[in-house]
C-alpha cells in the first residue's frame, strides 16, 4: 500500500508545505514528514516533537 501526500495543501487560505525529517537510531536511518507554513514553523514543530512526541496506534487504513 502506498500513501500519497499533497506537497502544498491550502487550508483556510494558508498554504502548508510538506517537510521531511530524518534521524538515525541503532536500528538504522528513518524518515517522517510533517506540514508547516514556513521554514521557521517547521523548525519550531521539530523542536516540539523532540520534547513531547508520543507514539500512537498503528495506522490501519487510509480514509479518502
């Protein structure tokens, strides 16, 4: 199964851009993506993620 991500969705008139993040662990190199409205916003979100992220339940499917 593949998951398509919109590169620049517009929500309430604001364009959100897709940003990749990469990180290394003892298990290897991993990546993830999140949306932000600017480079500064992306960095602030990453800082928040580092400080208080938690793992949720596995994704079972995609709602379209």
